[in-house]
C-alpha cells in the first residue's frame, strides 16, 4: 500500500525500514535535480506581464455542489466537533478529465468573517493532507491509524483552512488522461491551482471577496509564490473572479537553489553532523551557481550525505520511526509529542474505505508523495517572484523551523540576503508563554521569522508557536517582543 516516491521530493516517504535508504534516496534526488535544471529564472514575471489579452480559464457551474461535499463526520473523530468540514473534487480540465481534491475546514467561530487560507505541501508531488492531518489541521491521527484526536492549535481556530492536493496525480487528485502526469511541473501546477480556485469560489461563493492568503512549506516555496503571482497578475486583466489575495507565508521553503545548497551544507557543518574536512572540501570544490558540478565537488557532497548517518534530516534532533507496524506502541497521540511514524499512520488512515467514503472520493491507493508524476520544469530561483509580490503590496513572511536540516534556516537567510532589502525591524526574539518562540528580522516588504525547536514541518513539532506565528501573520503584527 505504501508508495515509494521516484521523484526528487523534498519531503518524501522513504525508508520502508531503515534510514540509510532515506539518505541514499535524497542523495539521488539532489543529483537528479541538478541534471534537469532549466535555468529560466525570469520567465514567469516576463510572460504574464506582457500578456494584455486575458484567456479565460475553464469554469463550470458549481451550484449545489458544496452540500454534497459536506462531511458528516470523519471515521474515528472525537466528540465535540463544532465546525464544518467539506471535501471532494473540483474539475480543472473537462476535456482531459482532470480533477483536484480539496479538504476544507471552516473556523468554529465567526467563519463568515475570518479569512480564507490555502495550504500547500511541497515535494514536488507530496500531499497537502500531510498538513491537514499531521501538522496544522483540526485533527491528528492516533498511532492506531484509525482514530483522531483534536489539535488545540489548529490553524482553523483563526482562519477557514483550505487544503489542496496538487498537482493531479498527487493523493486523491487525478486525471483520466494519465499522460498529464508526464507533463507535471511548476507551470502546470500553478495553472491548475488557479483554475481550481476560480471554480472552488463558485462552489463556495460566500468566500469570493474574502481576504485570501496562501501558506505552505518546503517545495511549496515554489507553489505558493507562483500561484500568488498568477493571481496577482491575472487580477489585473481577468474578466472572471478577482481573488482578494493579501499575502503569503512559506515555511522551510525552497526559494533559491544556489543559496539553498550553500545554506544546507553550512548548516550540516555548524550543527555537528559533518566533519571539518568535508565542509572545507565543499567550500573549496563546489560552485553552486554553476549547474554542472565537478567530480571533486560531487565526492565532497557524497561524503557530506554519508557522514550524518541514520538521522531524520527533517528534524535533526527527533527520534526516527523504528517500529512502522506500531504494534508495540501503547501510546495514543499527544499534540506535544509528534509520532516519528506519522507517514505510516497517515497512509493507514487515508487508505481505509470508510475514510475515503467520508471524504467523498473514489477508491484510491493514497500515498504521501506521488509515484506517478514526472517533473518537467523547476525554476532555479523564486526570488524574482518574491520581489514582484512585494512590489504589489503582498505581505510576505518567510518562516523557518530551526532544527530542519533539509531546507534549513541558513538557506532561507542566504536567499533573503541576496535581495538586499533594507532592515526595518532589527533581529530580535519573539515570545510565547515567557519563552523564546524564535527570532525575527523585519525587512522592507518581507519578514523572516524562526520557530525554535521546530523541524521541517513546523506545526508538527511546535504547534503552539506555529499558531502564534500564523495568527500574527494574519493580523499583520509581529509576535510579542517580551
Ligand atoms: C486540458 O488538458 C489537455 C492535456 O490533457 C491540454 O491539451 C488542454 O490544452 C487543456 N485544456 C485547457 C483549456 O487548458
Ligand atoms: C473520469 O472518468 C470517470 C469514469 O468515466 C468519470 O466518472 C469522471 O467524472 C471523470 N473525471 C473527470 C474529472 O472528468
Ligand atoms: C472574457 O474575455 C474573453 C477574452 O477576451 C472573452 O472571450 C469572454 O467572452 C469574456 N467573458 C466574459 C464573461 O465577459
Ligand atoms: C561559479 O560559476 C559561475 C557560473 O556558473 C561563474 O560565473 C563563477 O565565476 C564561478 N565562481 C567561481 C568562484 O569559480
Ligand atoms: C562550471 O563547472 C564545470 C565543471 O566543473 C566547468 O567545466 C565550467 O567551466 C564551469 N562554468 C563556469 C562558467 O564557471
Ligand atoms: C511487531 O511486528 C513485527 C513485524 O511483523 C514483529 O517482528 C514483532 O515481533 C511485533 N512486535 C510485537 C510486540 O508484537
């Protein structure tokens, strides 16, 4: 049932039994990624800005469909659920028979005035049900893989949360034209997600003029800014729906390949998971702004990947999943202890037929990351889009769990530094419950904010700090300085 990914996922389901597989897989992924680089950094900003003529996106009648998407109850959900949940498919291309799956959670209080927030996980090719059921959604799954418990720090406390599985071929999202899976990439992902939103807003018209934000993590450092860019630029010329977008927040996000690699190896060395000699060799032999690598550089980076051993790179201080069957486990879930076997738990739960029935989907072999899609275009840097969003008055927050070794805080800092934005709020700690929740630095148009003690999937490890950060983001205020 478990799907092993074949693409170069930043967040992947690997290692059916040991962490070696994980390291090897990642290493192959990194190399593969290098060889497919297509250096076309500015095409997004150029292409749409010069398009004066709007070509309408597919849009279909959605009347009455929301009621059919309503979830009565998810199997195993606890008592006392006081909010609405919906899920189902939205067709984005009728000719191809392509539909994207969403899960939507309304806020228990004042849902009619709270903002609408889209959440996207990364990969490329990983499911946003990760976010919904292992990070920031209203429930987490117990280690039995069957029952749910409440997440007191769900982001739906402060917003109406929409989770989208994207692109087609990921999770429950599909295409009847399976050759679509061979044409996956940044461009088609953004285009389909945009068409999804236009149609979803017809299905839920009460959200049409609502303040709208996009959030996500990891490879969604591509998806989120690219979709925001699509919306902002289409808003200027569309005769269809104007989407009231206000900003984006991206976590441990891949936004610039070159600085990301530099930041990653520096982090590995400075966090004592690499040797001095290996790090020195990387500094000496690697040039990450050059797409074609050298043999000596490859040798050094191979060594760097080897040196850290059986570690969860996505949270270098976390335990690893030693018992994926979870038959020895007597513990039930706790919001404060994140189960390292979460991927297996998620796979168990979402592949149960009553759960799929409740989610209004057809029988599907659901996987954490897709094993059917092939990625064709990958922007080497998202920084030009970030600049575009800033200059179009979008709120841009870049947050980072500071114990992630995959897209670490150093990578985010190096990337932001290349923008040379003036500093408006000097580096300072922010607080929650009298403890340092993390640090922040405010630039003109962009906030960098860290979450202390969080891995790659920030809300999984630090749910309360993550909710404070998210509420501050929506309110457009910095979290407390004392
Ligand atoms: C629908 O998808 C097919 C590929 O399956 C593509 O050729 C066609 O252009 C798409 N139609 C629209 C309106 O985007
Ligand atoms: C895909 O094909 C199935 C079976 O013909 C059909 O029921 C379904 O509506 C199609 N999906 C889309 C998005 O058109
Ligand atoms: C929107 O503009 C397109 C292209 O100019 C046109 O074909 C279409 O009919 C317009 N739709 C509406 C609803 O005005
Ligand atoms: C790294 O590569 C880039 C081009 O890919 C080149 O312009 C630059 O000079 C190189 N840097 C060093 C230190 O060799
Ligand atoms: C990039 O690296 C390759 C392999 O080391 C080298 O042959 C080439 O000259 C470099 N290009 C630049 C512009 O530095
Ligand atoms: C758990 O399952 C594994 C593999 O099936 C088995 O080797 C082990 O003995 C089981 N442990 C318990 C406590 O049942």
